[in-house]
């Protein structure tokens, strides 16, 4: 049962991280737009996600929004995995957008001006000059957010996602083996987080080597 839950935890965490990276990058670009409406949309999204607990967001996605949609589409339902993935991805995306925003802001304005003076368009300047440097700056913060996303996935057990925490609760409910079960769950999380930390260190060492 725990292995099934572990598989679901790893799957939803990886998907949420990938989707969160895309959502975060798009939100960051919207927030840097010269137009008011995209900036307002990005600001409102980040404000709502950062200002509410993820457990409330999960309840909204799994219970509240489907109820509203059922007023127009009879019998509409959403399964726990899909609801959990939406919740976790949107949550991660909001925080990653702020990480990207900080990384882009840390790139010297002189390099941007130099690129523009050489005739590069704003888009090419962003893709060729700014983003590669910003990504290197963001790596420690992004890895930290990846770790938070993996751990936050445990909250989704409240909507019935069959993750490792949910499976542990079911197992404990029938066997009352609290100590060995939750020690095992903690060990699984430690292994997952340790793998992420090792990957982070390897990436940082490679980037530092290339920089030298």
C-alpha cells in the first residue's frame, strides 16, 4: 500500500514541478508586461495563491468549483488526482514566478542595454542573454521550491488522493501500527528530498565549474 502511495506521490510531484515551472515562467512574463491587464492578472494570481492555505485551495478545486460547474454541466466531477495536480501546480507556479522575477531582476541592466544596442530584439535579449543567467541564479531557490512541492503533496490526502500519507492512514486504520508505518513514510520522504538535494549540488558544482 505504501509503495502504491509512493508512486502516486512521486508522479504528482514531478508533474506539478514541470507544470509549475511553465506556469511560473508565463506568470513572470505577464508580470513584466508593459500592459496593465496582464500585470494585473499575474499579480492577482500570485496574491490569491500566496495569501491562502493550500488545503483551502484543494477544497476549492475539488469541491467548490465542480459544484459551480455542475450548474451548467450536469454530473460534472473531478477526480482527486486531477484536482490535486491542479492545486499543486498552481501553488508551485505562483512561488516559482516570484523566484524567476527575482532572478531576472538580478541580471545586470548593463548587459540588457548592451544587447539592445547591438540590435537584439527584446525577445532575443530575454532568451539569449537574460534567461540563461537568471536560471543559474534561480537554481538554489527553485530546488528549495521543488522540495516544498514534494512535501506539500501530502496535504492532498485530505481530498482523497491515494498518496503515501493517505495510504499510510488507511493502513494504520486497519492495523494500528502507528510507529513503524509513519517512520517508514518519513524515511520515504527523506530519501526523495535527499535525491533532490544531491541533484541540486551536482548542478551547482557543474555551473560553478563552467563559470571558472
